[in-house]
C-alpha cells in the first residue's frame, strides 16, 4: 500500500505520533547534559506541534500527553519516577501540558481548516470536470456512461453501475464502468439515488476497494448523482421536445400531402367517372369515334392514377426508411434503354438523346428503382422544357470508382436559391396549377440515389438545366465484376 | 347487349367444344367480377375462390387448365399456395401482384409459378398470358414438342443447334447458345434471373445476375434488329427476361 493510504488509517497515525515522541525522548536523553533543562520542554513542544501538523488533532493531543509523561519520567527529579519533588517543577509540568494541548488544538484546527478547504477545492474541480464532461452530451446513454466513469475514477471504486429511466423517455439507460465485465457477486457497497425535482430517475451502485466512503467522498458522490440526474433529465426533455417537433413537422407534411394528393387523385378520377358514366348511359355509342376516345381517356387516366399511387408509396417508403434497394450488378445502358423505350409515347414532342456507353462498368443498383429515377428525371424535363427541345442522358466515369450521370434539358434556368430545394417534397418552382404531378418525383429520385450511397443535385447550364448524380461503383467494397466472354464459334 | 363471340380460339389440344377452365384465387370481389366477365366473354369457364385453402380444395376437386392466383390472400401466403399446388400439379399458375411486391413475385416464380401480372393490368395482357400458359402446358403434355422456335426474323433450331437471322446463320458462343436455347424453349414465358442462371450456368451461379446482363446484351447485339430497343429478348424489370416467339 502507498504511504498516503497507510496514513489514512488512524492507528498508523497514532503509532507514528508515539514514535516521534519516543525518538524525541531518545535524542534528548543522549544530548541531555549539553542541553539546558529549560530547552527540554520546548523541544517536546516542537515535536507535539509537528505531530499535530502532520498527523492531525487526535494524534497531536496523544503526543502531548505522552510528551508530558516522558518529560516527567526522564527529565524531572527524581528521575525514572512519575513523582515530582519540586513545586516549580510541578508548575513547569502543568504549564507544559496546557501549552502542548493548546498548541495541538490550534495547529490541528488550522490543519483541519486547510484540509477542508483543500477537499472543497478538489470537490469543486472534480465537479467542474464532471459538468464539463456532461455538458456536450445530449444522449442519455452517453451521460450515464460518463457519469459512471467519472464516479469510478474519483472514488477509486472497483465498479460503478447506473440504471435510470423515465416514463416519457426512450429506452432505459444502463451504464457501467468498466464498461465490460459483470457486477461483483457481493451486494453494492453504496447505492445512491438519482433524484431530481420531478422524482427518482434511477440509481448509481458502487463497489468500493475499501469501504465505507469517507464523509467527504459520500458528499462528492451525492453531488455527482444530483448533477448526473439533472443531465439525464435535460437529455430526456430535449429528446421528447425533438420528438414533438418531428411529429409536428410530419403532421404539417401530411396535411400538405393530403391536400396535394387529393387534388391530384381527383383529376384522373373525374375523367374516368365522366367517361364511364357517359358510355354507360348510352348517349355515346361504344364503337363510335367518341366512344373510343372516352375509353382511351379511361385507360390513360387509370395509368396516371397508378403512377400517382406508386409515387406516394415510394415516398412513404423512403420516409420510413423502408426503401431497401435490391441491388444487383446492372448495365446502366440497359436500364436507360428500357426507360426510353417505355416512355416513347410520352417523349414524341421532345428529342431524347442518350449517351450511355455500354462499355461502362456494371453498376450495383436496384434495376426497378433506377428505372424510376430516370423516368422521373425525364418526366421533369418533359414538363418544363419547351416542345421539340432536346433531353439528354449522359453517363461517364468520374474517377476510378464513381459514375457520373447527367440528365439535362433545355428548360428555363432555376433561380440559384431554389436549386437545392427542388428536391424537397411538394416544392415547386412554378405555380402548382401550371404543372401536374404530386411534387414528389424529384424527392423520390433523391431518396433512391442516396439509398445507393450516391449524391444528386441540380445545376443550371449555359443552355438549359441539368440533374447530376454520382453513384459509387463499388458494392460492399467490391469493384464491378468483369464478365469474361468466350470467343465466337465455341 | 348480346354477348360478343369469343375472340379467342381455345387451345387446339383441348378441342373446340371444351372451354378451358380457369380457377381464379383472389379475395377482392371487384377483381374477381372483372376477371369473370372478361374471361367468360373470351371463351373460358371460370371458377373462383376467395381464400387459399378454398382454392387448393377447388384445384384438387376439379383440376383447372390454368390458375390465376393473387399473392395477397387473407388466410395464407400466395407463395405458399404456389408451393402446395406444385407438389402435385403442373397446371400453369399466373400470379397477380401489386407493384411494390417484386420480391414476392420473384419468389412465386421461383417456386414454380409460370407468369405474373402486376395490378393494374389490361385485359389484353391477361388474355395474352393465359394463351401462353395454356400453350406451354399443352407442350408439357407432350402433344406438341417444337424444336424450331421462330421470333420475327429469328429462327432458333434447338435440335440442330442452329440460329438464323433473316435466313443467315448467326454464330453464337456455347454459352450464348445455351442461354438462347433455354429462353426459346420457354418462349413467351417470364423466366427469373435465378431460374435462367441455374439452368444455363449451373445451380451454384444463381446470384450472378451480371453474367446474364452481359450475355443478354451480346445476344441482343447479334439477334435484335435494334439492340437498344429489343423486341424479342425483353427485360422484365426486377424479375428476369422473356423471349417473344411468334404465336
């Protein structure tokens, strides 16, 4: 054990005090003839003072009594008895005792005061350390962990565990220092409640190396616990506030969605209803040109409705984090060609220019989701770019393991401040009445590209407007596979 | 309104008198109603079940010529129904699914379903799929084993390992031919990635979709009039491929 630990034990301190007096007596006995008798009590007083200063009040007083006895026994005639002959010697002895005790007490008090102020200073600095450590934390679990570690360090405990929870907070917090390992078999030496004005949050359990805690340590533990409890409460409050904000935001979005969606859904429904009822009433013959028109309208609008519902579904999956790409190694050229083919009917008024070299490496993407990305980006161009203008799709390597894809059109530029926001849900640069759609297409693109670890943005070109996205070509660290081809004639 | 004459000629093998018998397993009454109308107008006999167990019982009691199976049933998983049917019958199964259930669709196809339709679908699509399914079933019965498959300008002679485009022989590598032969032998049916890969490359290669992507591209370059707009070797997004042969 270290000397400091030894000194902490009262028995050791009393023994040391006795030893000092014995040593002093020994020295005085050796040198007695040279020293004046008057010096003896003074030197004893010095020893008593030292004992009090270094060993505390109790050992100091004990040393005073011992010194009194030794003085009487060895240095006052008759020697080696506790009897005193001369009256003035009795007076010296009594004065010595009083002075020794008084000195002891005074030095002891000063010492105790000093120790107390040192302890207070240490407590304050420990507390400061704790609150600094807790200040930056917003997560209740982290707070619990820091609290455990600081408590363990400060109180030199073998193990500290914390358990806390709150009815309106998230999961219960459970922390321990050291973080690994099991709690000792024996019951905890100290249990301190984590208490705030709103009630008990939980408790800290300590297993100590040497039980029990000193009063100052217990006080420190109490302060730590209340600081920790406050920090936990603060974290939980912030959390529930955050949740409330998110809920409020999603409520707001939901009502925006509902109003946008019900409008969008009603338009095709109105067409279908009108066409179907007029065909049913027999006013228009099925096989007349008018009848065929109406049937065509029903068919087209049903497809339109289906697309809207699909968009909504995609959006809700992106929002809820349920959009998990079914990745496979794909040829981007195949995906783009497929989209171009399916959109043929919609792109008749525009020129679709495709430059996606088939020699590009395979891309690790969800085929269906990327069909959706290209469909939405092209649709966006169709909506905003003037008729007969060109919509072009280009893909090229951007460095060794990134693919850069650009879908551009010759539409009007978008104000710089709106470029980032066009990927927001329901955001429209143009007034809603002029353009159809749910306002979800681009945010779906963003959701899909990001779910693949990519990045998408929009930029104005000298001659139009472009969406650009970057896609990583590696999948779980693996580069695109190269499929070996056989030679012909095999 | 007088019923329109059936626009479909029932499959040859069944004879002109007997109308093909379709079992519809779907729990949505409106869909069943529409299917019933469309199918009976086109010369099919329709029986329907709204639950999986009921459908299985009906299929066993009066074996249908083709089964239309919705994957979202109230009592059991449609994939399970597929599996149970495949334990004892090869009757063609066409699954109906919704757009966001690609994985279920593929699972059903891998469990032995023959084709799929994504809701909403058009009557034309439905009838075309039924025709393909019935024709394929007829071939299974051994009554008609074609060794030459023709798709527009493309002729695939499975027996002689010969492929021609506009009458000219096309040279294919061994793997390309195996792939084309498998697609052609199952002409007009959807084939899943996994199904094709394990048939053509081997049972352990079922996940290597990249092989398929690259080899299909090669085949398209050699066979399709416009490889960018394939007409005969088409992609079924998220599912697999289909070879469209002349009917």
